[in-house]
């Protein structure tokens, strides 16, 4: 078993068992398995390759669930998606190389999320027929026929095929439309339009569904914060021995935790939610503060050995609760 960047490379049942139990002991609530490769990382493990055996995935899932952990999967290939389904993975990411036949594996109690660009009337019809709940982003130019405005601001509408010679003869489908923008400080905030099969706002409000769509990216955002912004894009860890690599990884994680903790404290001091504070802005402020600070080495010996600053209080980071009642399993085609 070895560490690669912020992940753990485990070969065979014994190492997988050890790695999953280690994560559980360290307090991890979601364990992500790279069932497929990724063309963005290594040519030897491309995205269309399935690199974990079914027995390995099943073992990891069983141990994680025994310890109360959820399991997510990095599944780009079609086989990796079906393998994740067969083994009980809770959240399946990406799925872009899977064919449409995998939609028939959906069932009631599942939630399927999709980014804009994947919507199509026939694909929506096929997925909705399984009884699973759908929450898909569509282009804002898609204009369903308005039927009724609901109390939470969402509205019921009918969708029909946008192309095809016999589209006028197809039966329209009723959907619920959620329109919103994110107040992120930009002059022209991006507009979002979601379609869902959850028609009753008492089952899930518009705000809960908008949050659920955004939260599918949380783990990917964390990887982006650590690997792209904090560490630097395509940067390689400097250490040359396993113990020092482990120390360097923990250093990055502690730094990320410290910045996130300060973001929570700053949000408490003002009328903002912690999730609305920019990590990139906080990282830049922290870097500027450290680069401009100057202190005597003699004074630093009685303070924190990391940066010569005496903490004024103990901070505790808080996790954001998930919106609404969580589905038993979820899929997402979000691209990292």
C-alpha cells in the first residue's frame, strides 16, 4: 500500500481492507474508489479502462458500510458504472463513457443528476420510466410549456422533443422547472435551469434541489482546492521517501483545514454562510499575510513552530448538512 498525491494505492484484498479501515479510523465519512482510470492522469490507466475487479470493489464497499462510511466511485468507463451498481456503491461520478443501456439499471429510490448538454427527450423518457428521481441541468434556452407556478417559485411544465419528424405526435411529459442564479459577486451571475421529476415541493423544495445539484461537486471542489490552487497545477510532491511524502501530504491537508477553519470563523463574524466564502480568496489572503509577516526567530521559539503565530482561540470546522432527505443512491455525470 502506498500513497499517491492525496490518494492511497492499494493492490489486492489485504491492502484494500487496510486502506478502507485506515480511512474509517481517521474519521472519513465518504470513501471514493477509482474503479476506472482517468485520461487526465496516467496514460497507463485511461478513462475507458476498468482497473478494479468486482471482488475488490465489493470488499471495499462492505468494509466501508460496516464502518458507517458512504462509498463514492470514480467511474468513467461503462463497465465501471455497472460494477459500482452491482457492488452497492452509494454515489457514482462521471459515467460519461457508459451507454444508455445503463439507464435501465436505475430504480425507485435513486437520484440521477446530469449536467447540461446531456439532456435529450428520449434519454429523459427512458430514465424517468425506471421510477428513479431525475435532477438534470438544461440550457436556459430550453423553453418548456408553462402549466402552473408553485408556492416555492418553481413551476410545472410540459416538455416535448425538440427535433425529429414526428415530434408533434409524441406524448408530452410533465416536469418541474427550477430557475435560479448564484449571487457570487459577479456583475452578470450565471443562470441555472433544472428539470426534475419530483413534482411536489413538499417532497423537496426548490432550494433543497438547487443545493443538492451544487453539492454533487463538493468532493471534486475539495480536490480542486488542494491539488490545483493550494499545491499548484500539475505540481509534484517534492519529497523523495515514503515517510516524507506522507508528511508533506499531511502538511497540505493541515493547511487546507486551517484555511477552511478560518473561513468558518470569518463567516460567523459577518452575515454570511461558510459555504459562500471563497476558498481562493481566503488562500490569497493567507499567503499575503504570511509573505508580509516578519518576526524574530528568538520570539518564534516560544510560539507555533509552523508560522510563529500564537493562536488566539481554538477553531472547530463545521460541515454543511446535506439538503433534504438523501436518496439511497445517487449518480452524477459531473466532470472533474
